[in-house]
C-alpha cells in the first residue's frame, strides 16, 4: 500500500479529495435549478481529472523504468 502511495502521490491525494467531495451532501440551491444533470457533469469532470492524473503518473513512472 505504501508503495502505491509513493508511486502515485497526486493520484492518491486526488482520490481522497474526490471521495470527500462525493460524501458531502449537496444543498438545494435555487439558482442551480436551471442546469440539467449538474451532478453528472461534476462527476464526469472529477473522474476525468483523476484519470488524467493517474495516466500522467503511470506514464512518468513507466518512462523512467524503461529509460
């Protein structure tokens, strides 16, 4: 487990941040009623950023191992 945290520190931090944000209850905000599927777009962006960071760190680790 510690090896994963050492190899992918940004990914682990982002994962914990996403979990925390996902567990926070969303208040009912009147100005946001006009946006359809706002929660779906938010999850798409969060997990898209997670995937990008994970791929970046994976490629960085793999590149150093190959070279």
